[in-house]
């Protein structure tokens, strides 16, 4: 993507889907918005774990033990074959990009191999991502499809996935059940 337009970029932030979001890929989701510019937006869904060990879907030679390491998380519906490593600490300056204070992103195969062998705490291996074309996210925000809340690594790594959306909504000072359900989005 092009360099973010600093006057309008929301990244980094957490996007919280509103109850009228009927797209099953985004219903009750918390998305880490990593990049937002006039060229589009990129984020990772944070609260969609799978029951599959990440090592089971990686074809390393020699293979890694599939019973070890982290579970695979669904980062979004776009390019589901593409992998991402989200870290709560920078393990190697050359292999990671800081996307928010205390959050680092990598696509390094070497880092993935290390993580699958000995998973650091505060680590997620995700597949796919959430992507928006030029102006698409802005239109969705204008249609009240998303709320925004500050990025908090503790919310991301220390909150059970099935509680993350509710807790994030409560950080805004509202109860999830009090949100207005109106016209559907998507």
C-alpha cells in the first residue's frame, strides 16, 4: 500500500464491528487496523481462533512437531493462504515491524520456525487478513458499521477470544446490548 495519509489515517486502532454487521467474517469482531490510507486499509481479525495447530498447516522441511506451538487464528477472509505473526514483543528488529506500541508484525519464515518450536507468550499466528479498497473503510465508518477503540496489547493477548468484543465495547463506556441494531451492513 502507499504511505498512509497522516491527516486521515486511523491506524493503528482497534475496529469493533457493530451488531448490524451481518457479514459472518466480521460479526462481533475486533480488528487491529494496521494501515489506513487513501489507497485502502489493512487489518487483522484478532478474535477468531481455530482448533488447528499452526504447525499443521506449515510445510517446513524438515517438518516441525505439529503438536507443539501456537494455534492458528483467522486474520480475515482475504488471502487465507497468507500468514502473519503478531507479537507482543520485538524478538528480532530485522524481522518485525511495530504496528502499534507493544505490537509487532512479521511474515518471516525464520521467525515462524522459531515460534513453532518455542512459542513466546503474547504471540499469534494468523492466516488471511481484512482488506478494504480506497474509501471502503471510510464509507463503512460513515455508515456506523464500526466503532474504534485504542489498541491495548493486554486486551489482545490476555482476553479470551470469545470475550474480546464485549470487553472492547465496554472500554467505550457502553454495554454491548445497548448498541442500536439498525440496517444491515454488507
